[in-house]
């Protein structure tokens, strides 16, 4: 009997090609799309069209309420608390590899398949997460929260391909979305205006406060703490005679600290909510670490301290940002990751 696979379809070209690759490999496939937002009905229709064209069953998981409470509301709360969150990490953990794996279990389906650019290596009864072959598309950073048990149930068909090849495959299959451009934005912030989203969700007015320097001296007035993120220079609305950047936010005092570019660099961070894909063999070890998606991982020493992990980089890194994820790598293997405190 063929193995069964549930294919998460987004309406985009990557998941469409993933479905077709799984069919070619002999899997008994079924398509599903998550309905997450009011107004994304076109994505649902596109996903259904892909499944229909491939001749596989299709269903819609209405997860709008769950997505609102677990991803959007958490995103807003993090910003209100002075953090800069990464909602894609939360969505992967709770929805794509949470709710969809639950549906696999309910349906008796062996594997969940997504169009992520990453690889899974299976050996000795274990599953390891690795970078994709295409460094420009690698999404392993966003997947660090998967457990080893979840990874055993997941397949990433695109991990060994580069994006131009995926386009080529899509066109050879006459897929309706072969030329659809890649989405670059957070799905619920399509125009990049996250302030608008926060205001719509909370209906709050965020009070103005003080810009301060590292010694606490007042430099000017900010327009509400949610409007700023660490490393930001543009849009401060303040002239100080030299370029200044956001270095910290203090929700309690409602202050935003500014500094020069050199002061943005630091070597040490602490992270919490850590997930280990590969259990560490020692309380201190060497690896490489990445502090944001487009950051090239850097050599570091990692120390385990109870519920937290300390990462000390060999060289200072710019704008280490609370709320973002730090992900640890050993070569192409993802060791684990957590949230920067």
C-alpha cells in the first residue's frame, strides 16, 4: 500500500510543485489549505485549483480564530512589551506543524508535506533538520521549533532544488501559478505596515514618551513605543547632528534608547524557550549562530544555564534584537533555537 501524504497548499508555486513531486514518487496524496485570514479566499481558491488539476482530494482547515489568538494576538502583545517578534516561527510551530499534523493523525496520514526550502536527514531512527541546497531560499531558520518526533512525520520535497528549477518544473507541468511571484511579507501584514495591524487589533492609542541616550538623558519625544525596533534609523523624526539608531526599548518607563552605530554591536545574548533538535552533549560547546533570517551565521560559544541559553559570539554582532530567534548550526545541521531575551 502506498504511503499517504497530506500536502499543505498555499496557492503558491512551491507547494504546488511539492504536491506534484510527491505524486511522482508514488505517494497517495491529499491537499489541504489553511484558511487563516478574512480576505484570503483567493489563496484558498488557488490552492483548490492546484489540487483539482493534480486530481487529488482537497480540504480547507478553517483556522482563522486560532491564527488570530495564537499568532496575530501574540505578535501584538510582543510588540506592546517592547519585543520584535517573528510570527512565522510561531505559525510553523502551532499551525503548520501543529494543527496540520493533528489532522494527519485524525485522517491516518503518514506524512505532512510543505513547500519549505529545507532538508530532513533520516538515519539511526532519528530525523535531523538541515539547510536547503539553495542558500538564497533556505528556510531552516524558521523551522527550528520542530521536535525530532515531528520531523519524522514531515517531508520537504524542495530541499534539494534551487528556485529557478522549481519554476522550470512548474512550467513543464503547466501549473496555473507557475509564474506567480514569491510572497515576501508576513501574511497578515501584506504591505509591511505592522503599526496599522497593531492599531486595528488593539484599537489603542500608544502614549508618546522620551528618546533617551544610554545614560538616560532625554534627547526628544517618540511617537509611541510600538513604532520602533532595535537597529532602526529611519522614521525617528529627530535630528541630533549624527546618525542615531534604536538600541533598546523600555516598556515600563516608555522610553526608547538611541545610540550611534558602533554602540549597536555586542557579543552576548541570552535566549529562552529553547527547542533542541539535537540534544547538546555538553553544557558548553562551539557552533555557529544566526540572529535573524538574513543574518549569516557566526562562530560562537554556547552555554546552558538552566532554562536559558547564553550565546557569546567571537565577533560583535549588530542589533541583537529581543523577540527575534537565535538559531544554532553545526555545518548544515540545525541544532536548535530560542527567543532572544
